[in-house]
C-alpha cells in the first residue's frame, strides 16, 4: 500500500452512502463520528480508537473548511480539509472519511443511517441534535470518554504562546 491508497478512503457523501450499504450487506455494524480533527493529537487518536471499538467499521464525518471557520473563527482550520482527510484516513481506527458542509451532521447522518454515532462525553445526550436522526433510523448515540487538556484549542494556544 502506498501513500496515495489512503486518499481512496476519502469519499463523497454519495460514495459514503454506498460504502455504508456495502458494510450493511456484509453484516457489519457501522459507527460514525464527526468533527474538525485539525492538528491531530493523542486525544483524537484515543477518541477515534474508542469510537471504532463500538462497531465493525468507522466512518468519520469531517467538517469542511468553511464550516470550521464559522465554528472556530477565521484562523481555523490550520490544516485544510484535503490534508486533514488524508491524515485521519491513514489511522488504523478509521475505515472511511466523508466531508460535510453543515454546522451539525444531521443531513449526512440521515442519509448514512449509522448503527452507532459517537460524540465526546463533554456533550450531554439531550443537547445533541443528531441524536433524533440517529435514533429515527434505529441507531444509538455513544458518548466517548473525554480527555481534559487534550484539545486542538489547547494545542494552538500553547503553540502561539
């Protein structure tokens, strides 16, 4: 496998839906999660490994750059979408990556219908708008342990100081 092979794991949303259906036909339990994943760090790696352990295949929904700017400010993302996608696609825990262009992932999740959708335990289940979409399709939300002090925001602050 050469370095370019990992970019094949970065899918359009339509291709991600087809990928998910192939997993379903194979009897596999698909887990999804979403986020920015800018400046990958140990907290991200632990979170994604935990998410992957909730099923048989992990689909990472990655925020597109324009949404990251809207959510995090004009200085973010530091790493552009295509590079972030290739980095996370190379992780052993990630089976596929798809970008999404909304502030929250409900539109993508409504099409993908994961068996499990993982979020950090820093969120409360009742505050997650994606919960209703996932549950509507028979899936569930799993809250991954949060690792305080391991965030891109903290990392950026340390670099800037």
